[in-house]
């Protein structure tokens, strides 16, 4: 899937969506073999850049998002929409697609 390229300065997610800055994937294997661009796996780790206000419940109240800006997270491999801002890569996805907060 191709990434969406945007020429904006800020992105503000809506609802329970989060905007994640993708961490670069490894350039070589543990054995020292350098990987070509086509052999690299899609990254699954990134840092939260922005969060939405939260999902609305049935009674109209907001359920806050559990993650915050700056958290490093592990997310589902093929979740969300890939977005490119300048040279930086991001992914916009729902909070439910985040699997864990990592250190």
C-alpha cells in the first residue's frame, strides 16, 4: 500500500485515533547481512506524536485514550493508514490497534 503524502504542519487525530511516528526498521540482520529495501518488514514500533480526544460512549461521555504523546508503542503490523510528512513516516490508527506500550 502506498503512503499518503501530506504538506501540512500539524495533524490532529479525531476520536480514539492516534498519530504515530514510525521507528526506522533494521538495516541488517542479527548475522550482519544488509537487507535491501524490498526485503525489510513493515515496522511495528513507533512513538506517539498526537492523540485524539477519545471515543464517545453510548451516553455521550468521552473515554480518554490510554496512551499519551511520547509513549513508545507496539502496534498491529497492517493497521492504520501510512502517512508521509516531508521525510518522516507516520501511521494513523485506532487505539484498539495498539498492542502494548514498550520501553
